[in-house]
C-alpha cells in the first residue's frame, strides 16, 4: 500500500507536471506562516475540492480529468509540499515522494504517475492509503465526489520522524 520514489521540482507551471505549494490569500502579516519550522506538532492538512484555502500553503492537485482541475491540498505551514502529476517530471534525490495510486481506478493511466513530495531532509513522512485512514498517524481524506467510487477511501497520512 505504501509506494515512494523521488522527483525534482524545476518549474511551477502546469505543463511541466509539477505544482508547488504557494501561500494563498494572505492580506495581513499577522496571518503569515511562511517560515519553515522544525516543530510541526500543530501541522494540519486540509483537502478542498473547489478552491484553495486562504491563508494556507496550497498545492493544486491537477489531473487531466475535469473534476481534478480545481482540487487543492493545503497545509497550515510551508513544508515544501509539491504535487507531481505528469511522467515528464523526472526523478531526483532532492525530494521524497509518495505515489497516490488507486488500484481500483478504471482509468489507471491517469493516476499511475502522480505523487505528493517533500524535500528529502523534511522530518515529515507522508504515507498514502487507498483503503481508509491508518492507525497511529494523522490522516486527511482526499476525495472529490465527482470521482469514481474507488476513490472514496483514499487518505494522505503523515507522521514525524
């Protein structure tokens, strides 16, 4: 159930197959959480199927299917999160990635090259589950109601090393 590999971010444009989290919608310095920190005890992830979340670091989880062009995974801190969605985004040792595969997807070509990545030196470990939340780690469900039923139990989980 856990698949990992490496990828390197060179660009932030959609055509490259890499999306990098950006701080979105902050209008006041008091809301700014853009400094990377070592203590992620209060780290939270949120998934939104309609848009980004203002004041959070969000990465657009783009995929060529119509329902996945406006989905965002957001964190309350800058953890260096990126989304790899195209096989043209080559691998590198700069990032540690977890594949977001869904074995029950009828369109296996669309998701086989997708991954969420963090800098290789991050003390956060990402874990992908296609069969519900995992015990003893924090998890967020990544489900778009426009997706096939097989996606209803997909979760991104994380823990500190």
